[in-house]
C-alpha cells in the first residue's frame, strides 16, 4: 500500500506494483513523474499539491492502479 509520505520514486520501486498502470494514472493527472528529477525527492502528497491536485484523490487512484 502506497502512502502520501512516500517518495514518488519509492512508490514505483515498491515490489509487486503495476508501474505501467501507476504511470498512466499520473499521466491522467498531467504528471509525468517517471521522467522528472523531482520524483527522487518529492512525496506523493507534495507532488499532488504542487500540481494542484487533492493528495487523497491521487493516492487512492495510485493504490488502485498499483494493484491492477
């Protein structure tokens, strides 16, 4: 399970997650985190806020995608 305080890069490195589905979710939010240098030092919550999205909404979508 992903958490808001998890670094984006660590979320993608979590064992067993569907990286492609997670990347698609973030792309749908207008974020292309896999190619962004900030993904190494920004949490899911910080990224959501910086891009004007609700962190809880983004986290829910990411957790659903991670299981896909």
